[in-house]
C-alpha cells in the first residue's frame, strides 16, 4: 500500500505523517527533505527565497523509490506537491479552515503575502481539486480544523486498512470567501 498525504502548507502533513510513522513503523518519505537532499529545484525565488521545485525531477525520484520497493512493502509519502506525482494507491488531502490555517502559518513564520495566497487556495479547494483530477475516487479529504493530530493520524490509519473512506466534496470553506 502506497499512501500519499497532500494539502495546503500548514494543514499538518508532516506532524501527522511522523505520528503515523511512530505508530505503524511505516517507511516515510518527506518530499521537502527529498527536494533538499537531491537538489530537485531549478532555482531560488528572488523575493521570497523559497526553492523553485523541478516537479518532473521530483516525481522521477519518487517513482524510482517506488520502483525499488520490496514486494508488499508499504510506503507513506508526504508533501504539498505529492498529488502531482503518480504512484499512490490512496491519496489523502488534509484540509484546515482558512482562519485556523492563518494561525498555523503565522506560527510557522510565513510572510503575510504567502499566508494569504495559501488560505485563499485552501478556501477554493485547490489542492483537493488537483488531487481529484489525478486520483479520482482514490482521493480522501480530512478536515483537521477541530481535530488533534493524533485523531487525524488514526483516521488515515483507518483509510489505509480500508475501514474508512472520505471522498472529496464534503469539506466546504466557502463561508470564508463570502463573509
Ligand atoms: N490537527 C492539528 N491540530 C492543531 N495543530 C496542528 C494540527 N496539525 C498540525 N498542527 C500544527 O500546525 C503547524 C503546521 O503543521 P505542519 O508543519 O505539520 O504542516 P505541513 O502540512 O507539513 O506544512 P508544510 O507544507 O509547510 O510542510 C504545526 O505547528 C503543527 O503543530
Ligand atoms: Mg511539512
């Protein structure tokens, strides 16, 4: 079973994925780390200093890892670009209400402009929509807004073992756009 976790920055992918790794012993690939370790970027953004990721190289590297998996070996992959790569049996999109996401991204030290970009994308379901475009019914979404990371990890565990299925379309943050 190969499970990818995606979601707007700040939705809790890294927090939840490390809890899952602790709990299940699953092998975990953190795409941000892979991008750094293998220098899978084409440059650095002049103003914002973030790395401009080489998406083709990232997906190629991830596909190589997947191709090298032993039979029946499970894999967890987390990163906000994961849904652009092929290879998942199950895709999970973490969601968080824009007001909550703003607080989390502020705590992470994101600049105001980046916070606004991300919370607007979250309100418009961008990540869930993109993931659904590639992965269709294999895509689940979890609203983390009122859940502890441990609860989110438990839900993903249930999705992995087939006890839970949370199709895209149940999370709605449009209230944020009209109020
Ligand atoms: N379910 C949750 N409830 C409350 N806080 C959470 C939850 N999940 C994560 N957080 C907090 O939100 C912050 C962002 O989480 P985290 O770094 O795991 O997000 P991320 O999705 O990996 O972001 P990025 O894409 O930038 O790597 C952290 O401070 C974390 O403690
Ligand atoms: Mg992270």
